[in-house]
C-alpha cells in the first residue's frame, strides 16, 4: 500500500464529463495527481475481468447483464462519447505506476481478476476487496502476499472488539487483513468514532472512509485520524489533503 497517507482514492476514477470506470476517468484522476484508483470488477460470459460497478450496463432503454455477454459484445456498448468498459488487464497496463483498489463484485469475477493481476505482475500495487468474504478469499487464492481489505463479515466481528476497545480481538478478527474500508455511518450506527479509530490503529489496521465528496467532511475526517478517503472528487480531496498535511506539519502534528 506504500506510499503512506493520508491516501486519496479516486472512486471509479474522476468522472467529471466522462463515464465512471473508464480509461478516460482514470486518466483524469491521474492528471489530477492521484496515486490510487478505486474500481469494480465483474466477469463477462467468456471470463474476462471488466471494470463495471453494476451487474448490468444500461444503454438507452436496454439493459445488458455483464455476465451474460461476451467481451466482444460488451465492447459494442457505448457508455457515452465512444467510451467503453475496459478490462482490468487494460487498466493495469495503461497505468503501470498507479495503485488500484479493486472491488470484486461477483463471485465469477474473482478468478479472472486474480489471473489478470498476477499476469500483470501487479500484486504489489493492488488492494483487493469485496463486501462478500467468499469472493474475497477466492480472489486471494491466486494472489499470495497481496494486500486485502476486510469484507463486511470480518469488519462486523472487528467492530465488536473496536467498540469494546480491545485491539487483540480486532486483530484476531482481521487476520490477514491490512485495511478496513467503510462508510462513516451505516444505517443508525456511527462507524467512525475516535475510539474505534484508536482501536483499529492499535491493531495495525488502516481505516479508509467512503464516499466523501465535500472538503468540509474530508477535513473533519482527517482531523479524526482516518488513513484514507475514497471520493468521487479526487481533485478536491488532493487539495484538501495537501493543505491539511502542510498545516499538520507546521503545527508539529
């Protein structure tokens, strides 16, 4: 996961004037100065890992289920202004210096994603995550040593230990996991609190928060001590982090 943070993740790239999860959105995020791109992976009918958030792509009034179309068929779908859904392999090759946060959205995508990452020699510059523990573990089968974020199930176990202020219980719950990526709140539960952050940090786990799009919220969360911000507006976030880091250094923080 190096270099160290606060880390700023471009959530599906920087989709301002271009479709999300496209090479153009990724290029816009890189041009803004990011080191990290967050994206999502599904698999086509012929087993190609493609970067799409939803299980379906809607073009006009027609929805196309990603897992039911071949990659060649997917390439015919115009996401807008001639943009199409890229493969994971294409993205890793197009941005060899960028670190990718890859969310495995479907169990069928786990193995193709792992194969694409390994083939690209990108194990040291990706973070693999999934809300579903089975999908996460399946992707990791091909990726010994890769950094991974906690699934929802693992985080729920760890949250009990964090709320109780017991780092050892958190660490046991998150064995093999280096990061938790969570919203600030889930339904009526406040997930990001000073106590939870302290306990997760003592357990050696980074905390990244999604999806934060206003400068005020970014500053507030940085002041609380989060390690990373996942945002649709990486251009805003990078400026905020730079200003916050400069002020922190000047104050000796």
